[in-house]
C-alpha cells in the first residue's frame, strides 16, 4: 500500500522537504497544503523596470552547500552568482568605520588591521587578546551567541564588530540566539585550537588554500540567482510537481486530528487522511492546531522578530559617494 504524507506550508522548507522525500522515496504520495496562492513563503522577488528587488531574504550563505546542491540538481547552476567582495563598513559612534581586514564575521585573524582600527578602544583590543590564553568554554548542550563571544572576546568587540554582522544575518538579539544552531563551527574551532582567534586563523588559511586551488572562483560569502530567489522557488516548485507532488493552494488547514494510526487534516469540513504530516509553518500558525498540547506551551510565549525591507532607488548622477565600499551595517 502506498504511503502518504501531507506537508503544511509551501515555503522553502515545505518545498525542499518534498524534494528530499521524492529523492529518497519516489513511491510516497506527497501533498503540500498552502494557505495562499503562491509558493515561497517569505521569499518573494519584485521585478520591475529592470530592477530585481528582494522583499524577503536577499541571498543565502554560500557555506550552506545544500542550497547550492539543490540549485544545481534542478538546473540552476548557470544562474548562480556570488556577491562581490570589497571594503565593508560598520556604522558606530555616528561614523563609518572600515571592518578590519582579515576578520571572519568580526573575529580578528590578522593582528595589524585589528590594532589599527579605531572602531575598538585600546582596552577593548587588550580584552580581546585574552582569548589567546583562555581555556575553551565548558558547556553542557548549548549557549547563546552573545554569551560565547562576550566570554571569548569581550563586550566591546561583540557589540561593535560581531553583533552588527551576526545579528543582521538572523535579525534577532544575539544574546537569545543559539550558538550550536547557527554558528557551531566557531565553538568547534575554539575547542580544537584552545582559542577562537587561533581557530579562525586556521579557518582563514584553509580558505586561502581553497582559493589557490580554484583561483578563478568568486570570493564572496553570499550567493544569489540572476533573476532573484523567486526564480529558485519557481524552479523547485516545477521540479517537485513533475515528480508527482500535489500542491493545494488557497487551502488553509482548520485542524489536525491525530489518531494511533494516521493523521486527519480538516479543510472546510473535508477530511483528508495521511500516514504522516510535516508542519513547516511559523509557530504562530501551527499553535492553532496544537494549542491544547502542554508539551508545546513554550510556543505560546516564544518571541519572534519583525523585519521590514525598505528599498530606495536613485539616479546615479544625483548621488555623491566618497566611500569606496560595498555597504555598511
């Protein structure tokens, strides 16, 4: 008998889940339920008058190789682009400061640029240097990103260098952000070398070796597609549909009834039976189905962050820019 699975939500998580299910078990019957009239969720690209503007996330981290692997598999290898590299800035103390050369997400690896920067005070630089002598932090399971970097490098480096870079990626307070869920490689290098700075020096050397092996490869950390992230969503949608996945648009789920043998999805008094259900919606949505389960009480009060995207376009002739850089945070 054919197994069936329902996926609730046609965002990137729901679509990629359908992709991998069909890769591993093409015999499974997969149906995606989507409350709106489109796939992609928070990913949405606005295209007009020659502009390609992202209304949600604007790129993805190249080190998340799984995204690149899927893109290549569904035929988007030629569409992949990597961000240009150049001088970036941090806005602090009402001024723009160049990010010190050689730093990896704010962690210094080169002594000279770090000593020369005016973004960090002499006292802050000395405090960061203690990382070279401190033992690895003992943790049981996890620790916040903020706690980890405060302990290793001090408050000033965290607040003026690391927080603007890392906090911007996840759009949240890094003192409430899980280290092991977001940047576990920093903890791994700290334990491997007994120092975060030493570990990042090694990481930098490894990256330099990779560039020597592939001298023509782009140096940026972020990847995109020539026609925006929505082009990836469109291609992935077509791919899973061609693999037999059914997508039901404009179909919000009213309830999920769980029994010992299956799951019943209720839609406008219509009942649909599945062997398994995968929920890929935000917690604000899925709590209406599981609100009475004490095991999920945490999600009733779990905070979330609101992010706004503001895009401005100007005629180049009207802009006087004295900075040579790629942007600031």
